[in-house]
C-alpha cells in the first residue's frame, strides 16, 4: 500500500486578525509618509497656517483648513481671533479637542498630537473597513473572504484620505468613528452605534451620511424604532451643539458658502471646476464611480430589498452628488469630502460583485500617484 498524506485543514477565517493586519500595514505606510514630511517640513507645515489668520495680515496668504484645528487645539475657546468662521470651525470640535487633551493643554505640543490622532485614526479606519469587508464576504467562500479585507488598502491610499492626514483635517477621525458605528450596528450594539455616530458627526458632518445609511437599512428591514433612534441621536446632538454655538457666537454655520450653495441637482458643483485636467480626474475618480455604483445599488435594492451595503452606498452616493460648489472647485477638498464613497463603494462591490471588487480597488489605488507627486507634501 502506498501511504498518502493529507494536508492539515486551513484554520477558519478570522476577520479580526485580517483587520489587524490591514490596520498595521496602513499604520506603517502612514507613519513612514508622515515621518518623511516631518523631517522635511516640520509639524507646523501640516496645518498650513496663513498669514491672514495667524498674523492678522489682510493681504497675507490664507493657508488651509487644518490651521483652524491647530488654533483650537492650541488655544481652545480663545482661538476665535485666529479663525475665519467660529461657528463653522467649532462645529467640527472633536478632532481639535482630542488633540488638545492629548497635548495636556500645551500649545507647543498640539501640532504633534493633531498628526498622531490622524495617523492612528486613518489606520483604525482601514482596519475597521477590512473587518467589514470580511464580514460581507462570508457568503462567497473562504478564498474570496480571505482576499476581501485587503481591498481596504484602497481607503488607506486614497488621495483624499492621505491629504486629510497630511493637512491636519477632520476626515480621518470622522471616518474611523463612522466605520466603528457600522461594526457596532452589525453586532446590534445600538447604544454604542449611536454614541459613535454622535462623535463622528461632531468631528465632521460626514458622520450623518453613515447615520442616514444605517437608519435607511433598519427602516426598510422593519426596524423603524431602531432607524429613528440611530438617525435622531446624532441629529439631535448635532442640533444641540449648533444651539450652543448660536448662543456663544450669535450665528450658525448655515451662513457659509458650503451650506448656502447646496442645490438638489446631481453633480452641480462638478461643473464649477474650470481646469479640464482636474475636471477629468474628478469624473474618473468620483463622478463616474458614484453614478454607476448608486444606480447599481438602487436597481438591486428595488429588485432584492435593502442590504446594508446598498443602503450605505445610496447615502454616500447622494452625499457626493450633492456636494456644494466650494468642495468641487478645490479638488483636494472634493476628494476628502467625498471619502464616504470609498468604504461604501467597496462594501457594496464586495457583497454583490466580489470577483470584480479588485477593479474598484485598482481605480482608486491610482490616486496614490497624485498623492505622492503633489508638490510640497511628502518629499
């Protein structure tokens, strides 16, 4: 008789372990890039301070949005003299307050804690997305399920996400909290889901996109009380914080262009872009994928009912289509404000077309080239 040997069975797929691996890769890459930028440009360059605000020079440079997170992290409630619109900047309070707490109120440390918070949040967001991709892929076989979490690296390398880390912006922490809310929702931990949605929304209003997606899924799956709770909790917290801002400053964020230029016309702001090259890139990476994924998700929802990834994709698609002019005309802003599209699009493809998700991964991965060659960022 000829002895035969059998290979030991492969261990069952561990979503948590896959998520940790994705998070570690994301953290390593982000740390290396930020270390390069720190060594070349210094921590204050991440905030891109403008002379108009830091020095009170009316004719000076305007800088970029991350400077306002730095001023709040450094000076807290006393930062208003350095801020263009206090109600708008203090509306997005959680990121600078977290950095201020980590800096123990020391203004000199705030520039570094802002970077640390975003580096960690970006990696956590990628890991959580990897976990979710493994979860939605469980019906497609073990081989597909093992591969899907690595598609989350498209989120890690997405131009808008890396730029948000590099420029001390709110999106990395907002997205990490929002994706954590989706994980908690799957585990039916509704109090934790609501708490994370509140924190995400107080980091940036993008958190409401995920609240709408989760509420939509719950509502059309017969859980109407749950849907109301998950949408009302962040909505009420957001409006309550608006009330505090109004009592403090006498105005609301609705006075600023980002709120006043909202029109119910899909991609209206896209056509405000004057550069043909930038327009083509916005269509390639944002507009075309948004339109195709939203239509595909809507068609499948009509035919087969509301899946979680479909509900999230509809919410993210509506958000991108209706972004205001001021986001589209600044491509860096468009890519980071539209960031819900990346996880929601990947989740939808992973659930409904898992053997084609690598196409979407490759499409968005190419934006890394722009992130690397943008002057004055890393090298």
